C-alpha cells in the first residue's frame, strides 16, 4: 500500500520485473514514456511540448541512491512521473502498466517532452533509492495535479514541482514554483524563437 504520508516504501520486486528494469526494457514492458524532444522538426501534428522540472527540498544527497547492475545509471537522479488522461487516485503500489506515458524527470533539470495536445493528470511519482541488490527501495511522491493544454497550444510550461521532505524521505509539502523566465530562456536556446512557450502552471486536480 502507498503510505498516506507518501513516505519511503520498501518492497521486494518480482524477479522478472527487476530483470526487465535492469536491462533497460521498461518502455518495452509497459509502453513508451513521453519522449524528450530535441528539435521542433520532431514535433508532429496533434502534439505539444511539455516543459517543467522536478526538485527535492532538500536536494538528494550523495549516497542516498544505491544503484548497481546493468544500465542502473539510467535511474540516477530520476523521478518517474505517472500520468493518465483520466484523473484517478493511486490507492496501491503502482503496477507496471501505470508507467505507460510517464515523464522521466531528472531532478533539478528542465524536461522538454512531447505529448498529445490533450490535457492530462500527474497521478504521482516514483524514484528508485536502492536497486540491484536483494531488495528494491522506492520513494513515492504524491500527484493529484492537472496539466492544462488548450487547443492550439504547441508548447506549455507547467512549472517546477518542489517536493519538500523530512529525514525519513516523507513528503511534507508540495509546491508549484513559477520559474517561467528561466524555463523560457532555456526553451528559446533549445528550440529558437519561432514557437512561443505558453504558461499553464500545474493546478490541483478536481
């Protein structure tokens, strides 16, 4: 079960699932993530660029993640944000299928991912703290956030999700920070000025 305080959860992963994760086959098993975008030429009709960031407060310290094994570096400093076009509450530990359409957000760095041009919801997040040993330790993060996309939006800035935590890795507060000026600067540097970045900060899902 997911803790009502969104704290650290320690569980034993099924061996088959663990092996798939460790060989980098997550997307093949559960469906693709929302892909990072490197060029506007990659953007298709009916797609929108989603721009945002995830931060931990205080930041992740050296040694808090213990990752080993094949391809384990791909999980370093990364939060897997679970999304869905329909709002729902995660009442148990997410299943593999819940990660389809996820956003893979590297802590402290802006992400630029392609999405459909339909609104969607962030249901929660997960980060591996221990991976590659006999147990898998995960930290889970609350969701309940709506990504608003209006017809015609080609690039949307959703803000910085700050997860404030205590020494037990329990999430004590979630804050949406408006870092639009900096994000827009990075957006223009990456994609040029032909496309405007529309600000639509994350809101509480209803």
